[in-house]
């Protein structure tokens, strides 16, 4: 099968008479690579590849294996569905979940056996290290919400009854069900009576909306379960980020809070191989979801906790122990790229600090995932603005990064690559700001090009060498646009002060940073200053709405996706109030009057005069639909050329493949019409 695939790819490549360009359809043909596991002997890497079927409007994921030393991959699974929770098991076996059940197979993919048949299925499955128990999550009905919950004699009623906040989250209305952690005895596929270790609690694990199996792990001896949850409900939940790390003892059937008194996010627990230490990522301040993320290590014997990155001027993305337990490897954004770093642990953990941190990798790419370590090699996921994620090997001594998988090489060999330039631009207050400039594949400096200012969301998310399947710089540039992407105030990778400078200052210096970037790049002879556009989503959409009122006729067109148009109505309808409280504040508090007056896009409605495309998700509860509708209604009533794309079934993102293609076609059609 694999040889046939290679020959097919070669045939396609030789048939192409010239380099093509990236298109929306081609972008969605790319295989999406995910690192899954490393074999026990460290010689084989197991990874997943998800392929999108546009006709069926869904994806299909299969597992593959490739030698760590390099060589040809081998396909392990081909059953319809998405294999997950991959684990290497004793006896040269591989376990995985599929459609809510647990499967096992030989390391070569043969003899696939469905081991469990649990009614209703299981989520986030993990087998204990000793193989005696199975861990999983499932939904449990805790609260009465629907009409029939309250009035069983009215089964055809269609009503939801709430008496507290957090009645909806991300894209889902609260229905009284909560995701709980269960374990049960397990022997050769036989699952015993499950035990709900969160019994009767109106709390979730994994954390909603984006938590996964990393929120619930076994101790290396299989005697306890570590899990992450926020033990708050209703309004208390909606205004707090205080998740904690809990340990459940199987023998004693008791739970203790390992992060008691730590008031912000505590997430991503990971054990050392010997089980003596547990690390997790921690934010100090309750309600601040983009606080500095530090590495906390707990000595399980003494109970001593140490913050290993407290004095380091950065924020951590993820972390894990080295195999020998002498180091911690972690990811962090460093000046517009995400890199692999290490901490050498001291005998006294309290003495480990920023002096013991070393940056392992460097370059214009993102190391955006750590899979596992084999000797002096770390297997990681890597992207850059011209390439989707593939697996790479990092030499931990030298920092060199070499490819391991090449799932998408055939497609990339047929298209032109975009030049990506890193520039440092002086801001209006005299600071140096990193700005990425992405050029079309056939860029000719003697020509003039329409240019797009890209406004990043978050607002405190990194603008690094990521590869998005929606906001894709390669795709934008390949259509003939220069893209200007500034690391404006509020982004990690430039120190904590820069990262925090956006809170309660959304429409201030960050907007000036955007204008500084586009004004500076527009001085280049190849930029057509009469054809500038600004595009963005979330805070980026907010930025577009703000620029529409203050841009001084710099821009010829705008595109805003799920942006905040009116801060007062947004505060009254968004679901994660901790974010709104920290970054904006309540509209009835006089202390925030300046924000609602000067940093509110709707206050500048009279200045709007530029064509705008507005995109809005129907089940986006972070930035609800009234935001897009208000902006569209304003543009229409003022006689401004405008269009709205309304996706009834999409949330803050666009996840369905055919919807995504419509999104991109309309995006570029709009630019052709107006720029």
C-alpha cells in the first residue's frame, strides 16, 4: 500500500509543469499529523494522520509507525473513525480508543481486537501502568435544567430553566450533565463496576471546552489518579479561573487538593518516570486567563512545592520531565517563535531558577508539541508559516532539528514557498516591535502589491510560526497579497510586561502598534498604499472594528470574524466573565467608563466609511451573534458596501470542512472585489 502511495505522489509531481500556488482546496487536502506514542524500546514512533473528506464533510484519522532512525512509515489502522488515547502496552502491544471502546493490536498493526463493550462508550481512556484498572470520563446528570427534568408529566415541553450563571459555555448550553472521572477494574477486556471519583459534584473533568486526557492521569505505580477540575459552580465558576490539581487514592478512596491555596489555573500534570515528583503549569492570579504560566514541581515524599520559572521573564506552554528525571523540557514562545527549552534540576528544587534554563532549539519555526524522549533525541511537532505540522527529531545536546515524517511533502513540492521576513519596527512610544512580513511565492520587488494587516486574536496569544487552516499566511500570500503580522502589545514571547500591556487597554497602544506596523511597511516601494486591507478574528475582529473608526482612511477594505463591536452588549452576553472582568471590567463600574467610551468600536460608528465583510458564528458564546449583527446593521444603514457570513452551526471557530472552504472562498472573493 505504501509503495503504491509513493508512486501515485510521484506521478502527480511529474505531471505538474510548473509550481502551483496554495489554494483553499489544496490546504484542506493536507494530512494533519499528530504525535501519539513512542515504543517502549524507543525505536519506533507512532503517529496519527487525519485526512479531510470534503464530500462527506468529515475527517478520517489513521495510525502509522515509523522508525526513529528514519525510514518508510507503515500504516497500522484503516478502520473508519478516529483512533485516540494511543498507548504502548506490555507484550509489544498498542492500545487505542475508537468510537468509545478500547482496542488492542500488535505493534505491526495486526490482530486488532476490540477489548471492551461498555454501554454508552467511554471517553479519554487510559489503562493503568500495572494493567489492572481502566480510567475514563463520561457525562453524568447532576442538575435539573430542562422542563421535563422539573415536570416529568410534561415530556413534550421544550424549556431550559436557570437560576445561576454559567448557563452556557463556548458553544453549548448547560443541560445539567457534567463530565466525571471514572475508574474500574480491568482484566483482558473485562471492565468491572465503574467508580465515579467525582460523585454528585457539579464539576467537569476534563475542563470545558478544550481539556482532554491530559487532565486525568495515572500515577506511575497505578495507585492514584491525578485530575484537573474547577470545583466551583454557577456565578463562582463564571468569574474564576481557579482550577486545581487533585489526587484520588484508590485504596483509601480519598481525594486531596495538591494545589490548595494556588488561586489561578493549575493544569497539565505530569509525573517523573519514578513517580517521586509531579509537575504542573500554574498561573498565580484568579480571573487572569493569560497570566504568566510557571512550572511547579511537587516533591511527593516531602510535600515541598517549588516554582522553577518564577524569575524567568516568559510564560510556559507545556512541560515534561526527562527520562532520567534530572531535567525538565518545556515549550515557550521566544520573540515570535515557539522553542524547546530545558531546566537542569538542582538537588534542592527550591534552588532551581532561571539560571538553570537553556534554550535548546532556535530558528524561524515553532516547536508546538513534545511527544517523547529516546536517549539524546526528543520527538517533537514542528510548523512554520510554509508548512503544516510534521514530526521532527531534536538533538538535545546540539539543538539541531531534523525531519522524521513527510506526510505533506508531495503537495508542498508542487507549490511555491512564501518568503517570510522578520522585521523590527519602532512603535509610536519608541519600543521595538517584531513584525512578520510574508510575501507571495513569485514576489517581484519591482511590482506593487495589495497588502493586508493581520490582526491577531487572543488577545494574549502568540503570533509565531504557526500554521493555521483558516488564518493561513501562506494561503493569503499565495493569492498575491503581502501580509503584515505585528507582534503588538499583549503577545507572549517578549517579556511579561509586554504581554500584560493590553489588559484594559484594548483600543489604546495595541491599536497604535498596528498602525505603526502598516505605516512602516507601506513605505516600501512594492506596497501599493492605495490598496491596504485589515483582517482578523476575535480580538483581531475587535481590532478591525476599532480601525474602521480610527484608521484615517488608510485602509480600503476590512474583514472581521467574530469580533467585539459593542463592549457593553458583549459584557452582558459573553459566558466567561473572568476574561471580561480582567480585560474590560463591568460597564456599570465608573472606574471603567474610559474603556467603554474610548476603546469601544461602536462609539466610533459615525466614522465608518469603508467596505467590510463580517463573519459570525451562530453558536459562538464567547463573542455572541449580536456583535456581528450590530456591525453589519451599522454598515448597511450607512450605505457602506458590506456583507455578512453567518454560520449557524459554527462556534468561535469554523470547524466543518465545507464551511471552511466557503469561508475562504468568500474571504478572497471579498478582497478581489474591494482591494
